[in-house]
C-alpha cells in the first residue's frame, strides 16, 4: 500500500503519481471496488427508503399521464412576485419590532438561531387556526416536516429496546426517518375508522410483553396520508386517555387538517385537546404555502430533566440535534413563510381560501366520478374523505409497482400502490388517488383511463389470466 504522503505527490522523484490514476493496488479498496451496501447503514437496504424516489421517478418518466399519484400542492396559485412581497412584509415586521436595518439584514443573510426565527408567528397560527396554545419557545422550525420527524425519532430512540408504534398504513417519510434513526416501527392497524383502541392496547401490551419499550405512537388524525381517514372527536379523546393510561407519547402529524371541507364539522387536533403534554405536534407549510421553502416545525413542549436535575423543554433537546444536522432552517425561506403568515393575520386557513376551494371541488369530482364509473363494478370500493388530498380505492386484483408502470405507460394514469405504505404485505389490492394537482377535465379523463385499466384487469381474471396485461411496445 502506498502511503497517503506519496499518493499526494503530483510529480518529481521516483514516486510520480497522477491524481485520479493510482498505481494498481496502491489505493484503498473503496476507490476501485463498489461499496458493499451490507457495510453501510441498515436503512439503505430498507425498501421504504427507495419508495419516494421510485414514485417520483415513474411520474417523471410519464409526464403525460394524469397525476393521481402526486401529493403535491396545486401550482396554479404560485406567483414569484409573492415571494418578494412576503420577504418585504417580514422585513417591515422586524423593523416594526424595533430592529435596525442592519439587524434585519443580518437576520436574513447570516446563520441564525437553530430553533428558528418565526416561532412567534407559528405559535400565533396554531392559536388562530387550531386553538392550540403553545409557548413559541417550545417550537423548533425545521427543514420541512421531514426533519421534524427525524429529530423526534432520533431523540426518542435510546436503545435497541425502543420501538415506535405507527398507525398502519402510514406515511413513508416517517418510516424512512425512523429507519435512519434505528427505531423499528411496530404497525398498529388503523382499520376503516383510523384507530381501533382495542388493537392499539393489544399492540402496546404485546410489545411490552416482548421486553420492548414503545416510545410513542405516530398518527395523522386528519385526512391521513395515504388513507384519507380522519378521527372523530370522541376517538381523539379516547386516544389521549389510552396515551395517559399507557404512558405513551403521541406524535401527531397534521399537514392536511386545514383542508377540511367548509361544511364539515371542525374537529380539534390532538394537541388542542392535550392537557398533559402528551402530544408532540408535527407541522409543515409544504402543503399550505410552498414546499420549495422547506419549512416545517415541531411543537415539543414536554419537559426534560437533565442529569443535574435542571429542567428543559424537549424542543431544546431537539434543537441540539438540529444544530448538528442542518444548523438552522434557511432564514430566507422562514422569512417568506413569516411574511405570508403576517399577510393573513397568521391564519393559514385564510391564506388558503382559493386552494381549499380547489381541493374540495376536486375531492367532490373524484368521489362523484368514482361513483359514476365503479358503483356497479364487483369488488371495487373506495372511501369518502371529507377533505384532504387522498382517497383509497380497493380493487379485486393485485396492485403493485409493475401494474403502476403498465397503468402509466399504456393507460396514461398514475396513482400510488397502497403496498408502499404498509410494513409487510398489507395494501396488496388497493391504490391511493390524490386529487391535489389535477384539474377538472383531467379528473374525468384520468378516471376514464383508470376504469379502462380496471375493466381489462377484470376481464383477464374472468378469462383465467394471471391479472397481468400484455404490454404494448414503447
Ligand atoms: C403526512 C405527511 N407528513 C409529512 C410530510 C412531509 O412534509 P415536508 O414536505 O414538510 O417535509 C408529508 C408530505 O407529503 C406528509 O404527507
């Protein structure tokens, strides 16, 4: 083996080496051999980690297909001019608070506070829209909700005895974050109502019986991704009772709650009902403002006692991890979100009045279109969420990535196989339809295409086929 010193010589003497062209056998194996995934972090072999990339990649390959797969917000209302205005609004707000122009400049351009610079505005939004009353100091503004989830699972994972319960089916981003944090997920079947208290209790008992320690339960009580299911107020109260009795933290993820239909009764979030600081609340402005800002947050008002007996907020502990992960969330994008919040008196609901109308109309159109095309079709069924982005449809055949590819290529319609959202083999005959980015004509066209796929699959099953459709070239 050549030493690092001789390797670094570019010319001269006996040890002439050219960078990038090592003498055979003289470089560490890693430079010539592929890295062995078996020697990399275990999460890299977890299929959940490839799920998002795969789904994005297939959507990218079939840009003409009707996008019932994308969970993105509608783009129609994006306007570059808004970004400039939001920044200005935020800067004026800081000046109005008595900051000097130099301080405002520094605030936007410099590294900034790890916990965030718009915490007070986020706290006001939570009070205005969600009736959640929290101290801004218990909030950490994060790089999207994805970072918030990671901070929480990383901090909660102490040893190999720890597990995280998650209502199944669950969001792949959570599964990935937990996998990176070495925190195994134990699925808890949500059932058609989104929570089965008996199944939850049984799962907690079983886990504890195995000597494991459930560190929390991850749940999306409002228009869950992927199921579209929401919990009623009674179920929420029941869940908080169980959490109290079983001494369990709840990780409430709520990106879609503000997209409730106007005529649907308002249901309080778990955090709004939480009197015992049991709920760690995960939020994002990705769906309600712009995902490009990558601004989310976590409310972590739990108290933590350190070794000296001194008490801190869990948010402060999460912020320590963040300081070594992303240092701080971009102050520029926080300022953009801050300006948008200020412009609407911190009401994200008000800021989204056009978007909410769009999503509600789309949801109605998708549900009506499904009824029109599939009510007489054997074995096809779907749920009827009263808001959010997602509807789940069950079909009498296997739904997997191969079928998605066929659907995109030969039928021109994209959706998401539900199996991506289950640990193990759940969701094998169901697909998720997202109604966020489609327009009214696309909904009709897309559902016609989906109906053609379902019809062909049913025909093949009737004629004794394996459910696979012969593929057309190209
Ligand atoms: C349930 C859920 N949580 C979190 C996120 C991620 O949010 P962000 O883009 O802020 O990381 C999403 C995005 O689709 C989601 O559906």
